[in-house]
C-alpha cells in the first residue's frame, strides 16, 4: 500500500457515471467513493459526451453482430445442455478481429 507523507493532500479523482447503479458497483470495487468527484452523463447526451461509444463502439458492435449472424445461418452448431447455441472462443475472437478491422485510426482520433 502506498504511504503518504504527513500533511500531503490525498489524491482526488473524478468518476463519470452514466447510470445511478454504477455508484454501488464502483463502491464495491474500490471500497469507497472518498476523494472522488462524481459526474453524471445526462439522458440524451451520450452522442455529445461519449463520442467514442457512438462512433467506434457502435461500428464494432454492428460488424460483430453481422459476422455472428452470418455464422448462425451456416448450419449445425454445438448446443449447451439448456439447448442454446454455443459459439467457440476461437469463433468469437475471429469475429472480433474481423469487426475491429472496420474501425479506422481516423475514427478513433
């Protein structure tokens, strides 16, 4: 554990949340919200404040779904005991790599 010098101010940070339930999750993860300034992303502001989520993540998710749906339509698939289709980890990684190739560095920048 990091020791702080006597009289030195404690480190502070900002925690930006987009859901009120994130507070309890963060509190469980860190043990406390002490020395954290809380900020909230208001409903309807995602496109203004989370541009990476709107641009890169949405693009990635759309392509990932497309590759997964194409795989689903191919034919026989392994099933879980509950009867659900179970894609392999290899397939999920391959689909992720292919979906990631659609995101150019310019989109990230």
